[in-house]
């Protein structure tokens, strides 16, 4: 059911789970900004001189996808309620976690690179989003 925006905003602010969900989704969006890849300072071999996408900002790679998806999920949370919010948040959390895990695994096979702070922030925030979406789902079913 679509409610007027100010009324829904008040409901989000009154619900601890939804407040935390908004913060976790904003953290997923924030995870797109820092670098997703860092040079490994402990690597003694020859590393390519070419900078890879993601060493400057996560927006050069998958952060470009996680940022708008997280912003869209926050928008859905502020406009809608119920299962739509839980489903959209869970999809964003699962997608962000998959992207962060993929980046971390790929860097395991590239010894001169390490996952950057953007990957860590995105992964941790995505886990929080999934946990809060699961909690919101159990509270909506009651």
C-alpha cells in the first residue's frame, strides 16, 4: 500500500529495524566510493605498471552498480512498506555481497592486488542488510 511520503518517513523513523536498514543500505552505497583494489605491498614479484579499474574508486567497477541499487532500495523503503521493502533490500544485499565476494576471490588469483576498503565496507554492509531484511520479514509476518 502506498502511503503519503511524510507518513511513511515517520514510520521508518519509528521502526528500529527500518532505521538500521536505511543505514545499512546507505553504507552499501558508501562502499562504492573508496578503492576496491589496492596494490599488495608485500608482493615481491613483477607487477604490471598498468592501473586496473577499481584502484581509484569503486565507481570504476562494480560500485557503479551497487550505488544506484542501494539508493533505489532506500527510496523504496521510504515510499512503500511490507514485503516489497524486504524483497528489494534483500536483493540489493545479496547482489552487493556477491559482487564484493567476486572481487575478493578474483584478487586472490592476482597476487599483486588486495581487496580494498570499498570491498570490505560493501561486504559488511551487505551482510547487515541481509540480516535486517530477514529480521524485518519475521516482524512483518507476525
